[in-house]
C-alpha cells in the first residue's frame, strides 16, 4: 500500500525531520504514529497526503509515486475543516461538488467516475445515519458539538470511498467518553470498509488502542522505532493485561525521548 524510500525532508532553515527514511505499510493495516512535538508526525501525514513534496526520496501508494493529492486518500484534521457557511449535509457533499467541477480526470477524481445524483444522495444519507448525525444535517458547524463536527468531517471523507485514511490528532479536543466512542467508531469503519488507517496522536493510550503497529519518531531524523501491537482493534483491548503492558512499555520509550 505505502512505500517510503530514502525520504529526506526539512523545512527552510531548520534541521532535517527525515533523513534516508524508509517505511512500508501493507494494505488494510492500522498504524499509530507517536513522537515528541516537532518530530515530524503531522509532516509525515502531509507528505502521505501529497500536500507537500520531499526534495529527495519518493513516496509510493498502491505502486504510484505521490506528487499531488490522490482521490483515494482521505485526510481528517484536528480542526475538522468544515465550511462554517455550509450546513452539515452540504459539508458532507463538498467532495462530490469538487469532483464534478474537475470531472473524472484521475487527479481530483478517480478515472471513469460516474456522477450519479441518486448514488451520491444514497451515500450521504448512509453516512449521516451511520455516524448518527442525521438530526443535525441542516445545522451549521457552530451549532453542533465537537463530536458531531468530527463525525461530519469523517462522513465528508468516507462518502468518497477512500482506501487510505489519515487522521491527525482527530480526537484531542473531545471529552473522554466522546473520544472513546470516536475511537471505537474508527475501528468499526476500518473493519467494515477494509481501509488502511494512519493515526497521528500525542495520546499514548489512544495510539495503543488504535494501531496494530506503532511508529515512534525520534528527534534524530534518521531514527525511528517500530512495535507490533497485535491486540489492537479489539473492542475489549483496553481491559486486557497486554494492553496495560504495551502502554507501560511505550511510556518508558517515550520518556527516553525527552
């Protein structure tokens, strides 16, 4: 699914975030990405999303080199990115509107895309119901809760049927109960839709719960740590001894990075 080869990247007048960085992700895997502030977590997602380009090295997704955003990649940011002047339903339809504008050019929309109004409406209705936000469909973002905003952002992404979902601190502003509900939702969506998920988070417990594999970025550009976390994606994982052990192990690792 994802192959990063000999990636080098730094912002102007800063030290390198990635130096000869290599990473492979199989299709359908769930990865959590951890690291201290400034280690490059969000930058890694933006590179995968094709929103920024590396000066050296290459990123391939499904065998294709990434030089721009791809239609099959969904990105959900911490701040939701909902248009404040549009209702929830119109925000969810945004991707369809953009695709119609450009047509099935293979860049903004998959090639051979059919713009069937009935199918689009069915998809929007499905995700409004699936994410339990149908009752706020006609409300504007400032009129709904943080959890509802995040659900709307996820629905806007999922109606376009991505095979890769990138999540950047998606639940950091939510209360504990809502956060756990959203984490369970993401796991359910992954199992139902067979998508690859990469989650960037500062929350260690969240990382262990969501990711069957863990990537820890260190402050030295060419050093990363990877862990297998086979118990993840199970709804009762939080209550297992192996979950506590993994959290403890990862906590010790994170403390060495300070």
